[in-house]
C-alpha cells in the first residue's frame, strides 16, 4: 500500500482494481481500472477525491503512510459518482476534516448518497480560489463532463490539474505515469474510455479544452488510469481529446451484425467486397463475439457504420437492439450508415435499423437492403453495390 509522490509534497494515494470487469456498462476485460486520489501536504492538508467503497481501506492505508488521516484538513470532491466517492463516508469518519468542498450540484449528489447533516460541506463556485499555505487551489466547473456535478482543481504553483474523469483511461497497473506505458496501448485505452463514457459530451469537451490550454500545466492527474506528466504527454492527451471530440469522418468502415442461419452474415461479406473495391478498409464484428463497448471503440475510427440483422418476431435480434440502444445513447456524429438483413416471412428488421440510424442524424445513402430466404446472386450484387455506394459517400464526406 505504498503512496507515490508525483510532485513535491503531492502524493497519489488511490487504489488499483485489477479485478474490475465492468465499468458503467462497458467491458474492462482483461484490464481492470484505477481509482485515483491525491493528497497535498501544505499548511492545510488536502485530499482530492476518494475511491470506490470496497477500496476504502487501501486508500486509508496509503494515506497513513504520508500522514495520519486525522491530519487531513480538507477534502475536495471533484465528482460524486460512487467510484470516486463511495469511500467518502469512511474517510470522513476517520479524518474528521474541517471542510469538504464540492460544486453546487455536487452538494445535491452528496446529499443523495450520504447523510451529510453533520458534515462541514462548503459549496464552491466556478473560478473560486482557496489558499492552503504555499499553494492556491482554483476550482473550475466542468458540468456534463461527464456528470452535472463535475469540476476540476487547478494548483497553479505546481502546474497541476486534477481533472477527475476527464483525460483518464481504464488501466490497472502499478505504473502511475502515461509515459511508462506502451503508446499504442495508451491511445487505445483513451479511445475506449472516451467512446464509451465521454462521447455524448463532446461539445462540452470542445468548450473546456481552450480553458485547459490557457492554464500553465505540466501535469494532468485524472481519477482513472495513468497520470500525464511533462509538456509532451500533456499535449498528447489534449490533442487526442480534441480529435475524438471533433469526430471528423475517417475513411474506414465497420459492419456490425447478428445472424441466425448465416444469411445475413453472407450478405455482410458481399458488402465488404464493395467497400474494399473502393479502397475503404472495413472490419466485420459479430455481436455474438464482440461486446458492445468493443464495437464503440471500433466506431471511434470509422466514418461508416453498417448494421445487419435478420428479422425475428417482427424485429431485429436482441443483441442488435441492445447495440443500437447503447450506440444511440453515446451519440456518435458525422457518420454514414447502412442497414441490411435477411428474413423468412415478414422482413421488418432492416427498415427498423435504417430508421434508427436515420434518427441519429446520420447520412443514409442507400435504402435498407432486404433478402428473403438465402442470398442469391442478385442479392450479392445488390450487397456489393451497397458497399460501393457507401464507400463513395464516405470518401466524398472525408474529402469535403
């Protein structure tokens, strides 16, 4: 339970959850996650955020190796979601802080989770500063990034931004810094986190980025995963967030599908050939074999998303329905869509998928492709043409 000094008198005292496999509905297998908490030693000792409830003992043990928990003067709650505030009650009972700081909406969250009638809670406003001795903490509200209560804490003397859920990743490791990690694996983890958690709030990200860039920062310490230290690492994560938030179309496609007797699967293969013929790379993802969060991570680099399902009980298969619901909630933008599927009797699924994708504001250059019974040569030709048409539309969108 060793703490780590990340800057002079500033310590990581969080917890690594190697066994966590589900995070807000997306799969962490085989990675796990990290709940980061930070302690600043000054005239006033300040703890920033806590950890999940089942890791409370770990946090208190790490904290105790820096100073007795009773010497924590202030607790800052940048975000009250249970993975960051689940241990708050245990920590408050042990530390008995003078003050607990949170945003206005954070107070509502805190009161919703805990009995705070005897807690010394103080609401801070956007831009408010408090002096803790040699240092000043500036609180900046970042509402809907990704909760209404979210804020970040900036310590200008240390050029440090404690950023709660922003700029984090789900990485379970005893290494603490992003520059210690494989760059490709780090980029993949950032993309997975963004496209499964932050994506709906991309407009807010684009508003917050200029503010963050205006600050003098050489370290960003998120509440999940690895810490970004040094100008190069900070610049890398900010640029990555801007790229992810802008959602500019990319010349790559993904076909996601479920199939019953392989007819829809065969149609997918013909669509692939049409995309490939036009020079558009494509990945085929069966929903029986790929978790919906893995599909969203793939969509991060795809400008075209084509969805297929046979018709079952007058609608699409359950895994397709779950994927469509999950995807729509995350609100990916600037995509080209397509819908296809086979049927034996009624054949509603492709049209329903088409309407669902259209309702997300996507460009739909081809009507839903339907095939009764098994695909024949005419069906394969139509599927090939569908892939080619979507590819051409995607190339035009990327070049436009």
